[in-house]
């Protein structure tokens, strides 16, 4: 599904270099827009970056409309029901934990039409991993990111100013909280700043389902979680689609996009 892409420059490759040697199928999916139904590549934003990360990716929109390549045979049917209802059940529990109705997040963010993205990441062995990153420090857009990996370490979370290695039990799902859950909860839930590091011996593979509101939903702090001057809304309301486009137009840098709409500085 994602082949090894050889790089001529350690730690990355210039945008003008050929992405794939002879793979015409992949060239058909070299999209540039965050809402392209299927796209593959190496970096996050080729318009803003001159060196690509040590990572190959495939991103596919799978909800509300399902898109997926026909190869590998049979895999698309497994993806179709992989994590949608798992995310919805987790968000019901989060709603209750915030003192809201169990269906609050589902209803107010129109999850029946929610944006769900399947992401496959491949991090090949790197000759000098201390000079490269698989992905830079960032938080994810949306509500929850549900991730499974092949048992090779590389995911790190920023905790109290220090990078912590994630050691997930085999065959388990990792769940990262994301920017729009922080917005809706008015900061009670924090989006997770994380990065991917590489090694010189073993390929790391991760599969993720990113779950967000519907594209046309305006996400704002829940009224029940704000209280006048004591706890005012901490984020400017913004349509989810506009947030995605804002993030796509900038470099990944921790919570730089979320900070743009933050009304109260931490």
C-alpha cells in the first residue's frame, strides 16, 4: 500500500525531486488539498516546506462518503467499519464526563455527517535518525485520533515539557485527544502534542482513523461549560472546514493553529 520511497537527501528531499520512481498509480493520488478524497505523499504541506519528513503516507476520506483504492484487495471493506462507532461511543463517555447529555457531542457537531479520515504512515529505517523526524511536534485537528501500530516504537508525547515514549500494549488502540475536543470542552480536555521519531533498523507502520465534526459545523465551547467572567469562552468559534484550511496553509508547529483562535492565553 505504501512503498519505500528512496530519498537522495538525508532527512528529506527537495519538492522538485521525483516522488516515485515508476509508480503511475500513486502519481494519480498526489493531491495537494486537505479534502482530496485520496492522496499520498511524504510531507505535510509541500508549499510551505523545503525538506520533507522521513515518512510516506496515504490519506483517504472514509466518512461521510467512503473513498478507498481497490488495492490491496479486500482491505477497503475492513476499513469501512474500523473505528466510526468506536469513536462515537468514546465521545458519548466524554460528553457525560463533562456533565453534558451523552448525545451532546454527537448532536451538536453533527457526527452523522462527520469527517473521518483513514491515515496510513510508513517510517522506513533512517541511516542517521538523530538528523531526521518522521513527523514534527503537532496536535491534530478534529476530536479523537484512534491509532494502531506495528509494535515498533516511535510515537512520543509532550508531557510537562518533556518527550515521553509511548509503549502501547500489543494489538491495542491508542486514542489521542485533538484540537476540536479542546475547543468544545473549553480547555478541560487538552489536545495532545506529539511527534514521530525514526530509527535506523526497523520500519514503523501506523494506521489511524481521524474523527472530526461535520465540515460545515461551527465548533465553539459548549455553553454549559462557560460561566460568565469566571470561566468565559476560551476559543473563537470557527467552522471546521475553515480550521482545516488554516492548518493546511501553515507549517506544523505544536498548537500554532489552535493558538490563533485562543482567546485566553495559557
